[in-house]
C-alpha cells in the first residue's frame, strides 16, 4: 500500500488521550473539500479564532474555502482570482487559486496535515514522544511546524539557509527546532542528507515526513486542490473544450497531482510542470542555483506522476524577481494602474509570492504555446503571498537600484507582454521516460526505493489509480479516532 495505514493500538490510545486533553478533533478529507459539512460546534469556535492563531480549531480551516478574514471568518466560495489580460498578455483566461487564506498563509499546511493525520490515527507517529521532522525548501516546513503546534507535537523544521528571513523569523515562534541546511531552493540533496543524519542520531525518537516521497502529499492535492479547481470551473460555467491547461511548479510533486484529477474529468487538458531555468532538471537534466523560493530542484520527486505530464516550462528567476518588484513597489503599481489594471486587480497582487509568479509565467507560456483563444482557460496556483518575501525588496533595491516607473514599464514589456515559448518543451513518450528515469539516481541509489516500484510507476496502469481509493479509508480512520476522543 502506497500509504501506510497499519494500525498500532497502543500508540493510537496515547494519541487519542493527548488530543482529548488538548481539545483536538481532526478534519476529514470530505470536510476539507466541502467545509459546509463542518459541525456547528467547530464553526462556533472558529468565530473567535484568528486565521494564523495556534489553535486546534484552525485545523478545520485547512481548505480553499476560508473567508478572507484575519479573524472570525468561516467558509465561503473557493479563494481564486482571474489574472487580468493587461498583466498576462494572453488571449486566454488565466485563473489561479489563492493560498494566502490558509492558516499560516501557505497551502502547504494542507499537504503537511495530510501526512501527519493518517500517522496519528494509525499510531505510526507517537505525538507524546516523537518529533515530527519536516524537510522542506520553504513552505512545507512552515505548514508542518504549524500543524505540529496545533496538534501539540514537537517538530523539527529543515530548510535551506538562503530562504527568506521572514520564514525563519516566523518558524522561531512555532517550531521546536530549526535546522538550516547549506544552499538555496535547489539544494534538496543536502536536506535529504540531514534527514539521514537525524535518523542515525535519534532513531525512533523522530518520524520524517518527507514531502517528496509521501503519497499523502499527492493525495491531498489530488482530492482537495483538484476539487477546488473543479468547483471554480463549474461556478464559472467553463465548457469542457475550453478547459485547456493546468500549470504548477514541480516542487515536491504534490500540487501537480491536482492536474491528474483534472485530467480524469477533462481528458484533453494539458499538464505543465514548471521549474527554474537556472536549474533545468526536467528540461535538460540540468542543475544550478536559483531564486524562485520553495520549488526545489535537482531531482524528480518520487510522487511526481511523470507519465501524466505534458509540458516542461523553465522560468527565468530574474523575471520572477522583477515582477515581484513590479507587483509590490509603489511605482510598479502606479504604472499598472496607468495602463488600465483595476484597483481590485492591483489589490490582488498581494496574493502573489515568488513561486506564484513563476506559476503564472508557466501558465502564460502554455497559453501562448498552444495558441489559446479568448474562451480558453489555464489554471494555476498561488501557493503563498507577497508577505513571505518583503525582505527581498530591500535586497533587490540594494543590488539593482531604485524601482522606477521606467523600470516598471520595462519589466511589464519584457517579462510579461513578451514572455515567449522559449525553454518550453512539449513532452513525447520518450521525453517523459527520460524524466521518469532520473528518479533512479535519487530514489533507488540514494533513498532506498526499489527498482521494481520505479518500474511499477511507469508500466503499471493501476499504480496511480490506487491512491484516490485510499481517501475513504483515511476518512473512516479519522472518524473512528474522533469518536474515541469524544468518549
């Protein structure tokens, strides 16, 4: 089984008692997909809880449906925006889910919950004696440390030392321990090496929740993110033939799983995997350092369903940094206003973090590559928001000088209007196989996966279909666990 659901009754009892003492109940997948199912008891608690408060009631805000309020909000429609054509320069409509309104401001809080909750309810993690380890290139350890705090678990956050200062400052308030590994977003192997070192040092005192290999991450995005996108498409009345593409950075491979869900409903959709041009692992087996924070590189995640990926889109990190300035500097916003971007759309620019800008550029490349028309739709993801990166503005000004309206016009023209289809590869069968085969060097040679399972991922048509079948089983285990807490 791709997700370990073997039960350990003695540890389950300890976890139940801990949750009972702390007043913790766990949401199911069906409640994260459709929060109208959340009980009135929980909703009453949420009316007095801030969106980022370390309060276990916020577990029920792990959904794309939160009211965009700092405190007391309940649930509404899916948080999404349509990015105006004055910004995208495309005929096609580009829509994006907005991750800002999750607890702690990142959508990764969902993937981390999906990893932690099954381990709690099966007893594969002992909340009373073990530390939860969250290896990350940024947001995953943020979400993991936050969920650990909500659930009263001790945590270890691992992330590269070059990540934004905002991340480290916030982690100090919730994580039990913070470990900064050498390098930047693309230095994933160093994170894995630290996990091996911790395993040798601490053994059974820790449980490592590795987002790059845990199918719970895949499952959360397949079910919850996928369902949110389908809800938006239905709400807008988009015809099937106009649902053309889904774009997301490779990252841990989790967010791409929403594309797998979409492709089951819209078989003609194209799934695009984005990466940094400075580290073109998928495009040309390349390597390097880059500044698109949080997307990870130099390997292919174990949970990336490569056979279902249609395009690779390599994004120049300088474009992302320039657009981040355009969206956040006053002269940038004034320039956008002068060319017809509405006040509401300018307000929405705060919803873009750096990786969200990268995802938008991937969506633009796909729209242009496939020559999409006015009725066609590309969907993408804004994983966090601008608030995660404000220290970068000062750094960029020191490096590049003041950002003027002239600079704004240059960035708008070069990085947006003239974003091209260069460094974009439509994948054939053997292109996909080449990328899939790269998993061997990370996962079989270094991380202990088997050659047999690697081949199953490619040749067994039922391999990826097994995962959605586990959702109801996990929900039943959570229901059973909650019932024990209530006794």
